[in-house]
């Protein structure tokens, strides 16, 4: 593991590290903010998964998470969104597939299965690395994310309810197996049989019996992807039937950008912190 | 004037506009955050001047100013740091001169004087444009900035005490006429006679009799430019002799980056807001 940078912020430290990854077949980079409380004891670990086209850096630059993380004493880790490198299969002109669009799944199809294993990377490899090297309490983990990363957070939490004690999302893709911008990627990564997509689809998982107690979602009403890509009402309906306590905040006039995310970032961190308190 | 973008943030709107500029001989871009209070009445206008290599966008992305601006009801305008365009003289490999390094002065030397007139651009042209088009109260203006932009804020305030009711800076270049990274630029923009640089040098201005009542400065102790470029003690000494009330906060372990700026951004905005209240 290599330290790329470290910079003091809100009395804590914003770190960036890179490390070789077996799951992604190459070097991966992640950001980790350690709040000042981490100097004296372990702190809860909150995972933030980013959306299409992002690296670890977008939310680090624009997410405005450090103030609330410092206040509540929560570490925030921000992984990249896909494997990276010249030897990683990609479609340069397609922002919805390939590098920057890993969709938090483990690909089964050639030539993608060699590198595109973001689920295994995050849930096993990066998890072990962080647990070994930093003062974080792995019994107190939460997860959230934006758009494609909201999809990642919801599906990871639904499949691992004993691991993640809290989950929330900004404008998540709640049913990627039927959304225009994700279905073609699922087909290429996972093959043409939709039965193999269900474990990567939050509403399908809930319909199939996966259960968590509660979910927080914020969604802007001026989001350009609301009707075609995001469709939070599908999650609302699934949660209602399943008895999952979904708080869905429709935010009047907000779009899909970090201006939306940053506005409600502190709310989400406070919500997680309350559920991750010792 | 063209609207480049508008995005809701913290109940206000983050705008970006571009417009033809006579002073800069070409198209210029600026960011303007209007807090929700601007929907019902005029609000104070706080100018943020950015540092070397920046455009209007760096602080918009990383400065974390919108939360405090929304809370206090202050508009924040972020101009670019130099003229832009293929026909603007530049030194591509020199980040301390040319595009991205306008130093908030009006150049007198050819070929720079045609475009490099950032003082006139900001204090006249952009000021008029903003006063005409937005619900801002021009009787309540404050100014702040970072590094080269801290120099800009201090010199603008010292020369225009009736216009700017408050001034602060993050890691300002307090004596650019003698600092390694600014002296060569002054020579090229203003000619070789140091007498012509004094009006663009905060400590020289104070020594020459310019007076304002108070200044707030935050400076990181781990700033890599502290000893050679910034040297806040020169400002402290000048203010002491002149009877100017300088609050100089040395911040242990903070560097020169936006992690430092964003950490103390809310303090600065609150400080300005208190002085810009009606």
C-alpha cells in the first residue's frame, strides 16, 4: 500500500492510498478520511460508493463530507468505481460501461471477468486492507453512495445485513436490471440471462426476500435521470410490500450533481452516526 | 452575459456565467452563489479571489462555501484569475505567470497590457455587471481570497476602504513585490521599476499609509509556501506599526490546499456576515 497524499482537514486527515489489487488485476486507489477521534480510539467506518464516471476523487473534492465526519467521529472510505489501467477492457466513448462504470458487481463474462470484480474488491480485499491498517471498528460499518453507487450501497447492504448496520443513498439506481443506462452493462458483464442479474438489483433482492430494517434515500425532483434511470418509486413499492422502513425525501428543485449531494451530506452522515454509535 | 449553468445547492442556486470583457479582451467566466434569501431581498456580496493556477471553478468545487453562505444570507462571487484564450499571451510551462496568474493587477507592459487587467475587470467591469443583474446590495461588499487571491483581496480592500466593509484571507501573499513566485511576474506585467509595484503590495500599501480597521488571516503551519512565498509575519509587523487590527490564526498542521481553506471557510464567512449585516 502506498500513501499518495495526506492533508489535514477539519482536524482529521484526508488520506489517499493506492495498492495492487488481485480482484481488479491492477493498481487501485482509494480515499480515506480519518476524523480526529481516530487518533485516540477506533471509529466507525462509513463506505461511500460513487457514481458513473467518478473515481475516488470526485466525492473527495465535491462531497463536503469531512465537516460532519469530524463532528461525529466517523471514518469515510471512498473507493474507485472500476478497475483501471491500459490493459483493462473498456469502451472509451461509453460512459455507462467499462472504466468508471464497474457497477459494483463481479463480472462472469470474458474479457471482463479478469478485472471487473468490484464487489469482491470492496467487500473482501479492500475491507481486509482497511481493517488491518487503520483504527476503524469493523463491527460498526455503514454504507452509502450516489446513483450507481447508491445501487452498490443498497445491494451490498441487502446481501450483507449483518455487516452493514446502516445504509442510505443519494439518487440511487434502484432497479438497474431494467434501467436504460445499466441494463446493457449488466448484459455485457453478467451475460444475457436476467436471472443472473437479480443479486445486483436492489428491488429484485427485496422482492426475493432480502431484508434490512431501514433505508434513507434523498432524491432531487429536478434530476435529469429521475424517470428513466432512477425511479425511486420502484424501491418505495418494494419496501412497502416487504415492511422495510424507507425514508424517501424528494428534494424540490435539486439535480443529480454534487450540489445536491453536498447539501444533504451532513444529514446522511448524522443518520449513519446515530446508528453506528457504540 | 450567458448562463453556463445553474444548480440548486443549500436552498440557493450556484450559477456560472460567461460574458465578453473589454478589460480582458475576451470572454470571461465567473461563478455566483445566490443564497435563498436573495429570492426576497438584496443580500450582501462577498468576493472570493482564487490563487495561482485556479479558474472560477476550483473554489466552487472544493471551497465548501455554500452552506455558510446560505445560513448567513450572503452572495459569493468567484471570478477567474486571469484573462483566457488562445490569443492571450502566456507562458505554458510557468504556473506563476500568464494565464491562471493574473495577480489582480493592470499590466502596463506590452504585450500583456491588452488582456491582463484583472483589477479593472473585477473592480469596474464585473462589479457593474453584477450590480445590474443580480439582487445584491453593493453598499454591503466584503472580499476574501486565497494565496494570490489573498493578495488581491488585501490590496483591493486597502485601496478601496469605502467599498469593502470587510476583508480576510487564507494564506495570502502579503508582500508579492519581494516573494520568489510573484516578483518575476510583477516585473513582466509592470516593468522593472519597483516603485510601480507598490500599489499591488499589501505591506507596501500599509507602510505607505493605506488604512483599514481590521483584517482576518488564517495560515497553515504546514504550508509549503509559508517561508518563501507567504510570510504572514511581514503583514503582522506592518499592521502593528499602522494600528490595524489583524487577527492572524496560525493553524497547526494545515497545508496550502482546499482542505485547509474549506476547514476555515465557515469561520471567514461568519466573520464577513457579521460586518456586512444591515
